C-alpha cells in the first residue's frame, strides 16, 4: 500500500496498516501495559 492509498482509505485502516508493518511488538507491549493499568484500577476499586 502506498502513502496515497493510505490517505484515501482513512485513518483507522492507515493506523492498522502501520501497526501491522512496523509496530506490532510496540503495540502489543502497549496493550499489555494498558491491561496492567486496568487490572490495578480494578484491584484498587475492590
């Protein structure tokens, strides 16, 4: 997919495409961090 194609398909697909290409591990780590934060919040609430 070229840059022009990405501009046409919309931001969500562009982000997904870039994550798939370049930042899979970084995105995965971010998800893990968010999950840990959510778990801490749940623990704090209870």
